[in-house]
C-alpha cells in the first residue's frame, strides 16, 4: 500500500553562528501523499526544508531522491531534481506581472520571441490554474494581487518549473480560514490525483489532522516521530511537539470591571475608502476587551491610531482624566503607563541591531532611572534587564549585549512585554500578540496579559485569532468594515461571534 | 539665425556623452548596484581612447573599442569591491572616482599623452536631412552620434523585451526571488557592471577622441556626476534619460554660443549653469514624484544568500 519514497533526508545537521539549528534530523516523504512537518517555532522545520530545496548546504547527512543519493549545489539543482519550495515570505518580483514572474523561473525556454514566450507562459498559467481549480489573471502585476493570490502564483511558479515534490512553508499563516481550506484541498488533490509529493511545514494541529496523510514531528532541531495523524489524538501530537503537555487555554474568570479608562467615539480614518468608519468602544480598568474580526477590517488601523502612529483620524480617543490620546506626547504616554505591543515586533517594537539591554532600557531611559542625559548607568540597565529576562522567561539570551535580532519571534515578543510591563501599566494596547508564536510562548504571553488585568490594567486586545480572543477577553467586540458591529460578554457563543464576523456586509 | 543653427548643430556633441553614460548607469543600476563611479570610468575611457589613437596611429574605431574594454576592466575592481567584498556601494563608487582621477592623471603625464591632438572621425552627412534649413547641421555629425540612438534601441530591447533583461531586472528588484528562480545573482550583477561600464567608457572616449580630440587631465569635468543625476531624474528609464541628456546638451551647447555672440555674463556663472539646472531638476523631481516605485527595489543592497535575519 505504501508508495515509493520521493525524498529522504538522512541524519542532517546544520548550525548558524554556533547555534545548532538541526541535529541529526531525518525525514522521508513518499509519492502521492501530503506529508506534514510539524513543530514549534525554532524547531528547525524551515532549516530542514531549506536544505531539501538546496538553499542551505547541510554540514553532515545526506539527501536521497527516489532513493538515489543527490548533492544539491543550489536552488537550481533542486529544481532540476523536481523539488520546488514555496517560502513563507514570497519570493516574487513585485513590479512584474504574474507571467513575467513565472517565465523567470522556467529553465527550458521554448523557441520564439520574448512576446511569444510570454504568451505561451500565460497560456500555461491559465491551464495549470484551471487544473488546480482556481483562476488567475496572468498579466496582472503581482503587487496588485491579494496575499492568497500571490501564494497561488508561487505555487504555479514551482509547478510550472517542473516540480513534483512541493514544499509549502507555513502556507496558511497568512490566509483566512476559507482561503486556507481552499489551498489545502488544492494541494491534497495535487498529491492524491497526480501522485506528487506535498510537504506541508506547519505548526497548526488542525491542518495536520485534516489534510495530512503522514506527519513528522520536530523538536529542537531533531525529528522525534513520524506517524499517521489518524492514529493519534490532537493531545498526543501537541505532547510530541511541545515535549510536555501545556495546560489548555481557559476562559478567563470574570471579575468586576472598574471605571472607564478609555473611551473611543466615532473614530474614522479619512480617504476614499476609509479603513475606520466610526468605531465606538469603552474600555474599563481590570478587564480585557477583545476585538475579533476577519483580517483587514480596520484592526491594524485601529491599533495604529491607538498606539500613536500617524494615522489620519477624526473622532475621539479619550483617556479618561487626561483628554485625547492624540494630544499626548510619547513621553507623556509612558508617564501615564500606556503600554503598546504592536503586531510587528521587529519593525515597530524593537531596534533589531541594538543589544537586548539597550532595547529593554529604552522604555525607561526618559524617566531618568538610567541616569541623567550625559551619563548612562550601565550597571543598573544590566541588572534590570537580567531580572526582567529571568522573570519573563526570555529564552535564547546568551549575553545581554547580543543583538535583539538574534532572538526568535516568541522571545522577542517576551522582551517587548517585559519592557512594556516593567512598571504596572494603566492601559495596555496589544495587537496580535501571539502571531507566529508557538504554543508555549503563546501561553506565557496570555498569562502576562491576564495578570496585568488582574492587577487593574485596562487591556485592549486586537487579534485576528478568534481562539485567542475567546480565551482571554472578558468582553468581545466584533469588528467588520471599520466598525464594531456587536459586543458579546463572556461566556460568549463562539458560533454567534463567528457568524457576526462573516455575515455583516 | 546663424547662431541658432550653429547652436542646434552643437547639441549632439554635448548630449551624446551624457546619454551614453546615463545608459550605462541604468544598465548597472537596474541590476541593483548603485553606481556612482561614472566620472572615474569616463576618465578611464577618455584616456584609453586617446592612448589607443596615438599608439595605433589613428585607428579611431579601434581606439573607441579599446576605451570601452579599458573601462570594463577597471570596473571589475568595482565589481570585486561591491559584489565579493560587499563594501558599501556609495563608498566603493566614490573610491573608484578618486582612484581613476589619480590614475588617469598620472598615466597621462607619464606616457606623455597630454595635449597631443588625434584625428577623430570625419563628420558624415545624413542626406537629405542635412539640407534642411536651421536644423540641417543636426545631421552633419560624427558617426557615433548616429549610432547612439541605435545603441539605445538595442539596450532597451534587451532590458524590456528579452529573458536576459527580465532576469537582470529581477536581480535588481528582488535578488532573493531571482536566486530562488535559479538565476546567478552575482553573475548577472557582474555582467551588468562590466557592460554598463563599457558604455560609460565609450562616453568618456567620445569626449576625448571625437569631441575635444586630445587628452587633458580631469577633462570629463563633472559630466559623470551629471549623468548620475540624470538617471535619477529619468527614473531609470532609458528614453527619459536620452531626453534629459538632450536637455543638458542644449544648455552646455549654449555656453560657447553666448561667449561668441558677445553676451557679457560672468564666466563662472556660465560654467555653473549645468549644475544649477541639475540641482533644480532634482528638486523638481523630488517634489513632483514622491513615489519611488520605478527605482529598482534592491538598489544599493548587497546580496547574501545564507543569511538569517
């Protein structure tokens, strides 16, 4: 019954700057199956697949295709062996059209003029897209396509370049639920009907349980198990990926909310197609107010406006007792204890090339805690940072002087939270705090938000992950088309919220 | 009337070096390499052209070809700095200019090529256009003037209408994507640097061999810098760069005309004019088009494959 082996990696090791990303990892995928590669962030999934795609050279270990040993010198070699990888960050040339992007990756060019080749490529795109069950305009510019469409272009690109072994790196991370379902059904058909091998790199249990024929679990650079998902429960899979079973997320205990801290009234953005069209909400001390909604309904703009990014807005954001949020300087915001945790840690929350201790200290340097303006009390910074790193369990810190960029996503997020929560905040604005984090880091982040609430902070949680909102929020507002269209108190009905998210026009 | 006719007749002579240098820069910068070294490479081309003319005894076509090769060889030094050693491209470009200024000055003196006249090329007439009133002189030029638009056509076709050009532009827009598509990024960038530098070298040789017909130290006199500005002004589009080159040619050609007609203007004011216009154009462009969408996406960024964050 089992098909022949398509690709096999045998005892592969790889390190970066002395950090062992992969140690003796082994992996086998067969023809005609969807093979999930499951693991937490930093478990080495992407590194292993980058080796399979010829982007990285392994230090030890070997690669077999159809059980023949193969040495890949680069991505070109991998493509010649029929291996194609769709990266998490798309490798598309933005100002080019779909057809131009795909023509770029073709190795065997037909004879003819450039225009003829482009036309032929466009025909191939349309035909291949139809056979996969979707349609795409070959002459549209890539930067004018949605993320889901760009991903389809990536898939078409590797398939038209002749790939029979398709590696998808976290393909559903950027998609909505419906788009993800579509994509996974498409690749499943491709594997089952065309006999190709599809490797799905993911940390989502649901994707594995629903779509994978086989799953290999990775943990801290090693492959720990390979099994059929039908034979295990989700709990067992989680246990394998995390090592020990984390406590399941629970609905927060309700607590009497205090006075109103933040009142947002008729907040709108300007422009022809405003992202915000009159947001109204009240946030009380000692509660977490969750904003749920399908991505792109104004959540980023709302977060930006509240965090003081220059978003063109009309309406009011009243911080009770202090006046409008917009009129406060960044320094005044800090003094008042407003903590912001933006969605993009590396671009908005951290200075990646600076050290961990500098990143930690920058929040409080204005208050004079770390010395007057001509002198920096390095010892105190180091001591405070060391204490915070220990308290907030920031992993992977080899030295406080190492660059913040070297921290993995989850640990960078913990560092941001450690800084923002260094003094008990009065108001916390959080946007997608667990995006891209693994189970354990997510739980730690959630625990911090709960304890801030229990200490009397007012927490506004903006998240596109409904499970996160359900697990944390005391009250839930559903955002759609730039408005809060409904509020739900806990215990809330998940179905009802889901309906509100999608049904509103 | 005569004055206008002779002014128009002089325009191509001034415009061609700008046009060729800007085209060479566009080829390089479309591959994502920020090239500021045009001034230096033009000097290399200018000196090599004169040297070859003097040594071969007047084989001007060969002199032009040798000038292109000389600039191409010197550009390999730049390629080594920015592609292999990944030195900051601005620094490397400036270093190249200073190196070439010193080198050409030294060699020009040591080899005693300074102020030695060369034959150049005979002007050819493009009949019947050359018989037209007023603009007739526009069609009595040395052959390279008529070849320049053809060079533009060829380069534009390669850049925009060939797989080679598609790959070159991909390397400049998103080298990671190009790499994933199996395109040798550094190979394409190196080829672009050499090819573009050969065009820049030709621009330099035009000034010395065909226009001035002798070598004088530092004779390019800032035209390389104006070409750098022209490329930005033209938003990396060859045709706009050609139009810009003609515009600057018009201004430069005006200077001797004004002197001859007896208009009294301070000499240094006149010499300043092209640079003042450059500044004005840059400010206008900065105000008019705030989007930098036509700028190659990876301009000035070195390419490293195995980098994590």
